[in-house]
């Protein structure tokens, strides 16, 4: 497991033309790991193409400040967003 | 649909709405696949029976129990899938179910921006608006605006946490127990827990 | 970077959220159960379903109803795997 709860991470901004589950609006954004999900999970990026989706991967619930995700965000400063991101989409954030 | 009601969906045989081309096409697809031995009528029947058996009352039971039993609540927040099994509820096929607790200071809202991921086993099929493009777009970028549309105004000092369900986890909101409900038993409390309060677009009903 | 058709988070929209609900029609229940059955037999998993949906042309994706997208995806994936021959479903519907 590469990342721990509380760790600062950044979502890769790479383009991925095929099926993947990283929403565009978090790509390139900085977040904090909220939790590392227990277990390992099949890879949708391969399983979507007649493959069994192994080797399985780690998934992390990552939180993002809404004010960092959306210019002009209309809400409270402390509002945040959480989403599940696969390990291979995350990098350590300096 | 009155969610939680038991409708008798007897369909022997399954009939398509003659007016909708897509209905005929789906029926034809089902017929073809059954003929090819790819799936069976029984498989289809079983799937339909399961889906129509699902309603928010299962989710409501989880919430009501959590409201009256602190130890259960902690187990629910730790692992909602196991907590559901504890109450003999079907948590569904998702390997992980996460319960998100609303408090005086924190409110959660759930969305699936990429498709329609939703804890169907515990809440029944999702409403159309949950699967709609405007909800999928604005629940993440303008969640307070969305809540306002649903009649919920959060204070500036309430933290709003939006969860975008993108993977195999399914998320369920545990709304706050309403004031003035001390006299209610667990069944009475469960009546207050609406589907929308477990998505996060509404507060639970008043006693 | 242009977003894929299904990647809707934060996409610009002025549309209000239509809160009208409808009971699932028989054909929608059938479509749902069919996909479930295909999943159980291993012929089409949920990732393939999604990939199929995501391959819809944008205009079609945005105007189709929810289960119309499932139908599109099922036809595409089953066609890819040779379970449905080209035109086979069209022929069945016509007869």
C-alpha cells in the first residue's frame, strides 16, 4: 500500500483515451487520503476489454477542497468532496 | 411509485409496451439470448424479482437502529456491509458499503458523476433525477445550489461533503435523528427515514 | 482536454434538476435483469457495460434514456463477442 490516511496526494493529469474511472474534474488536483480501502479491486481499465481485471489494485477515498476544484465555488470554505481513486492515478504531493 | 409499497408485479408472460420501439427491441434481445442459451427466462425473472423487491425500508432500518444503538452505529460506520448482514438485510453485490454520518456540523451528499452507482439493494432503484445529467454535473460543483433546489438550506458553518461514487464502494447517508423523536420506537423512527435523506438531498421527516 | 461523454462532474449546465419520477417499465426491468444475467454468466461485466455506454456518440448519449444506453452497450459488447451477429437483432425486431 503506497499511501496512508492523511497523506497529501495529487491525481495524475494524464489523458487516458479508454475506459477509466477517474473523473476529469479531479485530474491534476491535490487531495488528502481519507482512507485506504481494505482489500484490492479489479481494474476497470482492463476488465472493460474482455479481461479479468487482474492484478487487482488498491483504492483510496481521497478528499479535495471544493474551493480548489471549482473557481468561484459557491459554498463554505470548509466544504469538500471525496471520491475513490485507484492507486495508479495517484502521486505523492510534495 | 410509492417507495416501500409491495406491488404485485405478476408478469406471466413478460409483456412489452406495444407503443415503444425500444420495448420491443429489448424483448427481442431477451428472446434471442434465451433461444441461444446465453441466459434463461428464469435468470431474467429472478433479476426482476430481486429488483422490485428492493426499497428504501431496508436502508431505513439500518439508520433507525443506528439512532437507538450507539454500538451498532459505530459498527455501521466502520463497515456498513457487515452491519446490514447483522440485521439480515441484503447489502447487495458491492464489496464495500460505506455509511456516512450526518452530524450537527457535517452534511453528506452522494452522487455518481460517471454513471449511476447507487446502493440499490438498500434503497431500491435510484430515482431518475439521481441518474440525470444536471444532477451528475452540479452535485459536485454546486452542491449547495442543488440542495437549495431540493429545499435544503445548510448553514455556512455546516460542512458539506459530497461523495462521488466512482468505484466498487456504495455510499449511504445516515441522516441526523430529528428533534422531538424521543418517544418513538425503532419502527416509528424508521418511518421517518426517507430515501432522499439517505442520498443526502433531504432531511428525514418530522415526527 | 475534452471530456468523454459520460464524464459529467462539473460540466456546464443551466438545466434544472427534473424531479419527476417514473416506475420502471417492464422493458426496463427486463433490460436491467438481462444485464445482470449476462454478468452472472461472465459474458458482459459492468465495466464492459460502462465502456459500451461511453462509446455512444455524444448527442445520442445525451438524449437517450437510461436503459436505452444499457441496450446500446449490450448490443455493442455482444456484437464484439460474436454473440449477436450484425443485423441479427434488427431482423428479429422486423419479423
